[in-house]
């Protein structure tokens, strides 16, 4: 389907854009040029910003039923999202950012390369992006380094979510949806004055529930259910005409019997045949419930469940004093996480408990200065302070068949039964930055922008774990066997660095509706600390005992990148058509990533490392078209080629993994999680019936094949797919509408992510796509 969809999209978009006759001078709904953004920390139309920028309006979010970042990624081709569970959430822009592409690769000591902001407040952990949105005005997705105007340094891009502000005019809105899989969703908001012209409020919330979509035949229950809730309260104070203060408090919850994965395929390995999946399963007479992942059935025997919350409070104060504008953003946030997993993903009692209860707290303060009104020179500068602390408690316990499944034959069968690990990880960081950017309008049509950022960061981490249980033994070889699974380890490390980054941009408005720009930007992430434990030396290394931690892996070097970008922003047919194009080239030195120690059995799932050089090059196109007053279209297309330009000593793919430590040259291999082609095409038609209006909408998104993990194994690929969502309804009047909707209308089967089973038996598991859902939605406004 992908092969036929891509040419059709290209041909249809080209014909529509260039063959349409002139029509009435109506603005295109939901087009980027209609939306005021703050991508450069000043209000301007999105079409005037000389940067690669995607904007998703509230109307488009509602029309496409997008309530979280995973669903937004289907509307923005350069944004890729992966989440095996909320903690292991990753999003990348143009293939760069967080490197998590499968479960259990999150590392608290690694910063994301994509900045995630809600109402100007930076969220330090990617996991918080798994929560549902509430009361959104619009979303801005900026591509490339953004550190010269944003508080936190962002090397790959930024996602900025802007919620609706309180109003001094009373208003209310509500939405209720019901669908298959017992899907239930409620959303609502109310706003109005508290004191006339002085204080206004806004309260909003959402509740989403859905039964599970994977059947556990062992326990007779549905798993991978959804139970999300979000609440936001705001007060807007305007004590003077030149001063506003916005107070925000929010809380969100993500819980449920989630998240498990299912059998996908089995890869051959270089381990002895007796230690590969086929022989191991046959030795127990075990077989999975289905070898078809889209049967969506499992028999895992360990309990699964997610119970995570996040929230915080912030104050945004804006003061205009003469020619100056001053903005202060003060915030505190928390993220509280716990989840249980079955890390062997089978009905065999290999690992019976695995979870990492964690608590993250952060405080931040940003002060910005800018010109109050547009002038010959527009500028913004600021100071930013950020502090975070993360405390975790890794817990793992093994079951009755762990020794059989994970160790060579000949060991006591109960050697690992009840053997487990617990401990504490403690990470904290401080960041201080000064940043600024100025735009010189050389002529009314020519503008030159330059910006700089200086960042000072310190980090400190402690990893401390203990082991206990299992067969009590004094036999050295058996103790070595137990340590190969889990070992007590203590390490501590610190990082203290500073870095300079910047931007230069030249933009020329050839006509009122045509802008051409070229942009160069550098970005830097400070060094990271390995907070998942360190790999260890094997026997026979001079100066080190077997099992000693490799201390040189405790800290990784800073990541530096540079992006060149050239683009065109244009409008045609009297504003009824918008076409934006961008071409870019990015080089990253010392790319920070989680890599898996494939020789370790399960003890060290991943650790931090630097990849010498990574490159990404691509082209992007976004288009909007009002074909007729009753028919609108939107489309986007992106091509990206991301590669390890230099990675001579990387981890080996599962098919080249044996029982001893080995490295593989991955130079020239493609980046994981980055499709070469992504695109979307959507449209809406309407028909007036007096005071009412009928409408129908469809949105399709496609993604080509990606590698599901960092080694480019042929056995962890995720095939390309096309996803179609649609809705149709009636707007009875401006205040009331009812619609029916379908998610995954064509019942597309695809994998959301894949994971190599702990122990490297060769088993590959993954999360299948959600099945098709039909439902109905009622919306009302007051």
C-alpha cells in the first residue's frame, strides 16, 4: 500500500497546487499562516518566521482526535515518536533527539535533544510527553537547534505546546466520546471573570479510558489498557494595563494494566544452539500463543501495570515598560513513576519482577528582555536557571526457570530462583545560561539574525545496587554465574562543563507572499552520566579483575552539532494555497546514545556512549490548499537520510551476538527510528443545510521502513505502513455538533516498536498497532 500511496500523494498535491484556478478570497482554515506563534519569543505569523516550523492548531487537533504527542506525530512528518511504556518514551526531530527505540533503554543521566515545553516551561524527562494534552491552543514544532531563544539548550529541535488562556468573557466547552474497545473520553473547560478587568480564571480537564487490546490467555484478561486523566487550572491577573501575571497549576495521571509486548519473530544468534530460543522453548515444551503479532495475544506470567503522575505550578509575568518588555517564567514540576514489566515477554518464569520506581523534581527560572514593539532591530535576551533531581530504585527478581533460560547447561536449576537486585540511583543537575538573538531589518524585505548562547552545567550521579536471594553457594563458578545476571555495583561520577552555541539567519522577502531564507545553527548538549550501571571487564584484562566496572564509561562527552538549512515560504492564489519547502544538512559529533551491552546476559541493559559522527540530510514540504469554499486540503512530505558517519566500535546486531564481548563497525548504517519517507494528506468537505452543516474529514499518514534498534539488525526492522483516520458529522449550530469517527479505518497492521528479549535468546517482541475503532463524539459550547 505504501508504494501506491506515495506517488498518489505527490501527484495529487502537485496537480491541486498548480492547476487550481483563482477563487474567492477566503482564508484557508487551519493553515499555518493564520496562526500567531512565539517561535522566536515574539508574536508573529508562522508564515513570517524564516525557520522550518510546523504548527498544529486546536481545530486540527480536534478534527484528527489528537490528544497526545504520539498522535501529533502523524501530522508532522519530521517528528517521530516511540513509546514501549511511558518511561521509555522517545521523540526525535529529523532523526535526532532521544535515542530510545525499545523498552528499558531510558537513562536518567542523558538529556533529550528535543526540548519539550508547555506554556514556556521546559519538561526535562521525555516520559512526561506520554501524557494526554488538555485545553490546547496550538502546538509549534521547530526543527534544528533552538538554544538562542529558548531557556534550555535544544540541539535537535523544540516542541512548544501553548494552552488556552483565561478569558474575561464567560465561556464553556465540553466533549464526550464513546467507541469500540469500551473507549470513553470526556473533555471540558470553563473560563470567565473573577473580578472585572482584574482577574479571570480557566479550568479544564480530560479523562480517557479504554479496555486493553492485547489478550492474556493465561489470566483471561485484557492488557495494554488506557486510564488517563488531566486537570489544569489557571488565573490571569491584569493589575495594570502593561502588566499581566498568569498562574498555572496542572496534574496528569497515566495508569492501567500496561504495557506488554507480543511475539514478532526469532533471530538466529552466534550462541550455542542450546542457548537459542528454539532449543530453550522446546526443552520446556513451551510455545507462544501465536506467532502472528496482530493476533494481539500473549501469555506472560508476570504482572504488568503503570501508575505514573506528573504535574506542577508556574507563574508567567509580562511587563511592558517604555520600549522594553520583560518576561519572567518561574516553575516547579514533578514526575512520579512506577511500572511493573515482564522482561522476558513469555509465559516462562524467567524474570518475575522488574520495575524502577522513580521521582523527579525540577525548578526553573527564566527572565527575558526584548523590545516591546517591532523596530529596525528586534531583539530578545535572557537568563535561565534549571535544577533537577531524580531518585530511582531499580528492582529485579528472577524466577524458577531463569538459570535454565539464561545460563549454559549444568547449573543447579534453582540457582537464580528468587535472585534479585534492589538499590538507589541519585542524579541531580544544575544548568545556567545566558542567551540572546537580534534581527536587523536591513531593508523592509531583507533581515539578518544572529544569536549566541553560553551554558554552564554541572551534573552528579550515584548508582548503588545490591543483590540477594537465589541459591546460597560458596562455589566461585556459581557466584560468577549469578554475577553475570545481576551484580552489586557502586559508582559515582560528576560532570562540569560550559559550551557556546549560536545561530545566523538571512531572510529575504522577494514578494509579499514569498520568503527565501538560509539558516545556520549550532547546538550542544553537556556530557551525560550513566545511571543504569556500568559494563564490566571480562577476565584476563591487565590491571583489572573480572567484573570490575569500566569506569571510563561512567561519563560521556558533550554532543555538538551544526545544521545548515535553506527554505522557501510561499503563498499562492490570493492566500488560498501555502507551500513551504526546506532542505537541511546536520552533522553531529560525539552523538550521545544508549547502547546495549549485548554480551551481558541481562544485568546491564544499556549504557551511555558517544558515537563519533552522525549525519542527517533531508528535504521537507508542507502545503495547504483551499480547493473551494467547501473543500480544504493539507499535506506534508519529508525525506531524510540519517547515518552513522563514523561508528567503528558499536554494538553488534542480534544475529552477530555470541557469548563473548564483541563490537561491530556500524559506519554507514542508517539511524534507528528514522524513516526515509514520511508524509500525510488530509482534507475536509462541508455542505451547508441552512443553519446546520454536514462535514466529512479523512487523514492519512505513511511512514517507510525503519530500524527498530541501534544496530540495524535485519530482524528488528519495522515495515512501512499507512494509517487512515476519518470522521463525519453535523454541526447543528455554532455551539453543538455530533460526529462519528474511525481510527485506523483500513485496519492497518504495523509495529509501534520492537525489543530484543533480555538474555539474547533471539526472541524479538513488539507492540502491535491498535485495532480499528469506530466511535461517536458530541461537542457543545456555551
